[in-house]
C-alpha cells in the first residue's frame, strides 16, 4: 500500500494541483497590480488577500480547505506573522490576462473533476480574494482623502475573472 498525496485523493494530477493552489496567489497579485499604488497601499492589498486565502483553510469545502492550506504553506501564514514578498509584475495587464486564462482553465478542470459544490465554492472564493484586494486601499487622493475605492482597471480585472470562472 502506498501513500498518495492529498491532491491525488481528491482526483487531481500534480500539474492540476499546482494550477489550483497557485491561482489564489496569482489572483491576489493581479488584482493588486491592476492599478498602480504606493508601497503602503500595495502591502495593505496583499495583506487583505492573504487573510482571505488563509481564512479559507476552515472552509466547509474539502477542496477549498486543502487548496488554501497548500497555498498558505507556500506563500506564508499571516496568522503567525509570515509576510511573503509582494510581487509586482512587469506587465500588469499581461499578467492579469494570463490569470484570467488560467481561471478559465481551472473552471473547466473543476467542471470535469470536482463536485459541483466544491467547484462553485472554489470559484466564488477566487472572486472574493479579488474583491478583498481591490477594496483594501483606495487609489489616488491626497493623504488618504479622496481617490477611488475601486478603479476601472481593478473592476475590469474582477469582472473578467468572474466571467472566466462562470464558463
């Protein structure tokens, strides 16, 4: 008898599991990079997204709980003070398009291999991560006054992500 990794017990290959566990952090990064911000605001966005990822470890969905646990193990656990580096892609629009394409790939993968409840919970969780990140810090304004709560580019990324996952 051999011990299988958790992802195999859930019905996924190593490559598929990598896609599933990497996407939450990628959504966080793309949502944060959708509008250029100060380092302080980018850190606030990253912290909000990491908290949403971390909180999902207690999800009722076995798939989401397992993915969140793996993602936190890879990126760092905010509950114990670990702060992963903030990733800023050189081409934010290209990165966002790649994340949306991977989200569409994940939607198809989940439709084929996950229970409907797990699939919907995972997809909803990704959109929640994007919402949390784009709402964490306003863009523009002076000394924290004014500015947009959610910019057009942030809204576009979030909407494109939701559309890709709805397929």
